[in-house]
């Protein structure tokens, strides 16, 4: 189960032929993999971890046989794409890019809320002010998207969907 905003966003995909969806999903997965590789390379370079960069290069062939990539692709799942979003969030947090951190946090909250773990990094680094700014921006962004979703779906239906979604979240691990 996903947030009502994410479900609403995917409605246009229902009119696309399944073969086209599979092709687009495959291309998106390959692009996400490449983007994730280059983003982690940038992150390692930025935090001066040449060994991380080197290991990333050495393990590149393993990425081609990485089982989660293929199972994700075969089931049309989104975990590789979510991992890319979490990677971009991590990079934005490390750069202290508030706009990027808020953007990726809000996007991840719509799709897989438990992937926003990088938001806690500023607390670990002693930058509480940046953490609170991200949190405030994310709450405002989430409320804005929820408001738009409720208006688009109709208040009765939209609010009911959000209520069910928020009831579902604590039980997700069960």
C-alpha cells in the first residue's frame, strides 16, 4: 500500500499497454542503476573516501548480476528507484543542500517513508538546526501534497484514504 498521492500519480500508467510499461520500467531501472553508481562515486569523492570509490569501480561487474536488480525488474518493483532517491537524499544531506534534502524527503515519504533514514545524519553530525529545517520543510511539503491529493480525489474519499494509509503504516512490519 502506498500513500494516496502516489497512487493518484500512477493512475495514468493504467492506460499504457503492459509491454510499453515493461520496456519503460527496464530503461528506468538501467538509468537508475547508472545514476546511483555515479552519485555514490560523487559522494565518496566529496567525503574523501578514495577506497570507497575504488571498491565501487571494482564491484561494478557485480552490479550487473546483482539479484535485487533482476528481481526488482522482473516483478516491476521500485526498490532500485527508491534506493536512487535515498542516495540523492543522502548526497543532499551531506552537502547541506536544504532544498534537495526537503525535495527527496517529501518524494520518499510518498513512496516508501522508511527510506528517509538519511534525514537523521545531521543529528549524528551535531547539526540539529539543519535537521529541524529539513523536518519542517518535509512536513510542509507532505501536507501540501496531501492537500492537493484530497482536493483532486474529493475531500471525503481523500481524507478516508489518508486515514486508512496512516492506520496501515504502524502495522506495515507485521
